[in-house]
């Protein structure tokens, strides 16, 4: 009696993950024999799929639990791809016996190579390395330390670092992962050297790697943060090498200080604290002297008298360096004083005030916040600073002062957050005052200056559930598509006719733009409309859509 074959991956789940169109393409790839199963075991399936290029595809899981990845662009952009479907179908077709040890093309290759002698294998690998630059670099790195003095090793590893970090015109998002893997591989031998007799060499090469990576960042789309991870690893190797090599602490302090001041990626942020064990008393004293000396040369900055000719970043870098020392000393007064030197923006006042509050100094925090609002009174108010000051005033029992502060901010630059705070403090009277303030100004204020004020009024009216007034405001002043649709959803039960009109307008826009994503969104809106009017009205509407957009076939299919 034969045992019934049970597919490894559930077909219905596979189809749902991929979608009908992608599933059909995957079926075609499997049917045409474009899948080579490389390795199959209980945990995963690895395969190579031939398409525009050869893609490496990995599937994990069983039954309805299916996951994995593919090297194709479609997987990066959209997720589950046709290559993954093809591999799943190929694994199902291979049957239960395919999970035995040695199954798959790699299993056959492994068995074949075991029968070869060592010399034959060596020649085979060398021949491949001659034609494959990536394999050559990997083997070269692995053998870099063999029979090499320090000078030779530095030249070999330095050359490898330079080659791995080299940039052409630009590395786009899809290429960054492979580039980062190559750079990461060059850090492996540095990590091995960092704790041994060649730690001094590792220290120098880690600095070279850091410099090269930072130079490359400007020519990379590093949306996933690969470069940050590489810099952190190189810095950790640098630190480990410094611990082992024990360089002159004063010289190390000067080098780290220069790096923290000059680099723009925080690789050596607060290096004095990170390297404190290596720097010791002498190194830390030198680091502090350098920071204090540079800090003393910077003039105070405020909203009324701005210093010129200084790099703005120096204030933050030096403040953070000295703050680390002051924090270690437990000197709160010094830490606050550091933050008062640069008060050139509302944000700087807010940072100072927040720091004071975090230290339990609420009165001092409020004083700095109100000073910042006064200094920048002639500018648009910083909402964060206004809210901060109002919160502290309210907590201090000064409710009327808190309201007054919020109203000054709201009447200069109204926002929903300011209104929400006012409503909480002032109740219904605040609601009436805010509406009375906004309504007449919508028609008179400069439209550029007051862009979005109509949306704000409608958001306030929605928050208060004053839907009649909100729709009336839209009729008088208009609103953005997003705000109208939000109001439509919020008031479907009380204003179905208005909601239907908004949805219909948006459907027409989406259909005109075209594209499957727009069509799918339009279909959802049409579904909402169906529940807000009679079947006859909705049928007439659908007929009108088909007449108007009949040439858009994909849209028509969705409507059917």
C-alpha cells in the first residue's frame, strides 16, 4: 500500500500570499523547468530559479506557514514573488523523500566532491577564483595573514578595504546589501587581529575602514542603515584594538577629539566616555582640556545676537563632550550652563527647559520656556515650546496663564493640538472662541499664509461632532480631499448624501489616475457607497461609471 504524498506547502495559502496573477506566473516557471532545487531539509528549501537572471530563492515553513526570501527585485519591492511560488511547487513535486540528507543539487555536488582528492579540489577552487572576483577577494582575505610581516599585511588588508569600499557613480538601494556584505567581510580579519600581537595594526586599519566607509556614504542609498552598522562594527574593532595595544593616552585623546569634531556620522560620539578605560586619567584630562579650550572660543548665541563664521555643529559637539564630563562629576549647574550658551532658536530653549524639568527643576524650566517665547515673539511661535510652557503653567496651578499662553500661540499659528489643549482647559467656551476666530478669517486672510485653515476648522468641528457646521464650512470654504473623506467617514450615519458625493468625487479621481492600486482603493469606496443609498441609485451610479470609464479594462473587471 503506497503512502499518500502530502504537499510540503499548502496551495491555497500559497495562492493567497502571492495573488492569482503572481501564482500563475510561478506555475509557468515551475512547469517550464526553471527551478533547480539546491538543498531541501526539514527547515528550509534553497533553490536557483532561472528568469531574467539566475535568482537565489529560500523558502521556510510548512503547510500554511510559508516564509522566505528571493534575490529578485520584485521580492524587495512587493514581497512574495513568482520565483518563490515556483520553488514551493517544485518542492511539493519532489515529494516527501526529497528531505532526506543529501537531497537536492547541492547534496549531489557534495557527494561528488567527497570523492575527489585534495589536490584536485584545490585546483578546482583556484580556477574558480581566477574567474570570480568576489571569491578571489574572499580567499585573499582568508589567506592575508599567512607568512606576512606587518608591512605586507597592512598593504594586503588596506588594499582589500579600499577595493571593498570603492564606489562608482552611485550605489542604489538594491545594490547596497551586497556592497555592505563585501565591506563587512574585510572587517573579519581586523577583528581577529584586534586582540592579538598585531593590535596596533588593527587600530590603524580600523581607522582606514571608518574613513573609507564615511567617504562612501554620500554615494549610497543607505535607507536600511547598512553603513551605520558597518561603522559601529569598525569602531568596536578600533576600541578592542586600543584596549589591547594601549597607545599613548594623550595622543589617543587628541586623535579621538579630532575625529569626534570632524566626522558627521557619530561614529565617535562621546568617545571620551566610550574609550575612558583606555584613555585613563591622562587621556581624559587632555580630552577635557581640548574640549574646554575650543568651547571657550565660541561666542554665546541667542535669537537677538547671532554669532557668525562659526560651524553650528561645533556648539552641539562640544556641549555633548563637556556634558559627559560634567555628568560624571555630578555637576548639574555646569550641565545647565552648557545648554545656555547656544539659545539661537526656540528649539534650543525647549531643549534647555526640558533638561531642567527632567532634573526636577520645574520653575527654572518654565522660566527658560517663557524667555524663549519672549525672545522669539516676533516670529511664528514654536508649538512645542508653547505647549511645554502651558503644561508647566497648568501644573503650577496657573490655569488662566496657561490658557492665555495657548491663545497667543493659537491666534498666531492655529493648530489642532493647540485647540485640543485649549478645549481641555477652557471647555465649551474655548470651542466657541476658536470657531469664532477661524470662521471669519478664512475669507480674509492671505490664502498662502492660511493654507490648511479650512481643514483645521473642519477638524475642530468633527472633534466636537458638529457635522452640520462642518459640511456647511466645506460648502463655503472648501477643503482638501483627505479632510472631506475623513468627514464623510465620520458622518456617514447622519449625512449619507454628503458622504456619497465625496466618495464619488474621489472614485472619479482615482479612476482617472489609473493603476491597479488606485482601482482597488476606488472599489473600496464604491463598496461603502452601496450601504448609504438604495440599490436602484447605486445601480444607476455603477452604470454611469461603466459608461464613463469603460475603456479602463482592469477597473471594469473590479466593478464586475
